[in-house]
C-alpha cells in the first residue's frame, strides 16, 4: 500500500528513452564552467564559515572571484578585512581585492542592483535591513529578504528549512540577474 494506493495492482511501467536530434549550430560553454565562470563578490565577516566559502570560491575555476568585501561580525571590520586579505593570500589569490563593505560608505549612489538577505534570528538583522533601506534611498534597485528563523551563518546548517529558504531566495534572485549580465 503506497499513499492509499495498492501498487501491486499497477501495470508494469517501462521507461522508453527519447532521442532529440540537436541542431548543428554554434555552441557556447554552459554558464558556471571554467570557460564561462560565474562572477562573484563575497560579502562576509571572515570566520570559519566564511573562510571555507572564500577558499572554495578562490579554488574553483567555475567561479570568477571579483572581490571580497567585509563587515564587522566575528570581529571588528578592520580585523575582518585583515582576515580576508590573509585568507586570499593563503589561497594564492592576491589578485582578488578585499575591502570594507559598501554598507559602511556614506554615499551609496551608483551601486549595481543588490539583494540584501538576512536571517530573522541574525544578530545583524537590523543593520542589514538598515543597509537595504539606505540603498533604496540612494536609488539602488534593492531586494530585501528576511528569512524567518534563520540565524547568522545559516548556510552552515545544510538541509534545514531556513537554509533551504535562504538558498532558494539567493538562487531566485541571482539567476535572472546573472543571465541578464552574462547571458544564458
């Protein structure tokens, strides 16, 4: 019995492969490959979780790591920026710049569209919401997403409901913005 259905009464199911002839037109590498890496800026407060994310991005040929920006969190913003520079050096990526985050800037005009995502249980929630508000006031197209119940560093809790909501929100925002930027 499966979900109220007696599967023993079902007929045998046969999978028949399908064939679709591909056109012989010009092809390009899929997005997110070494030939067409995904451009990425990581905004973090380099501690253990962010050190891992920076390392994975720095080592991945599928990622074009453009910069690392830092905020205070695990330490003050100056120490976090120093940590980011040390990490990039350790990973052999001195070519990637690290800067204190734009959230600390007085003038936010002219920045590209932004997604500000924060957890409802994140100690930095109010600061992140304030930053999203300031971006909007500066004329920057901004999407704010507060993930209910998500703590700071929720990405480390793989498979949890808040982590899945976070990942889905990021993917749903990034996909159209990246496609508009680099093509599909």
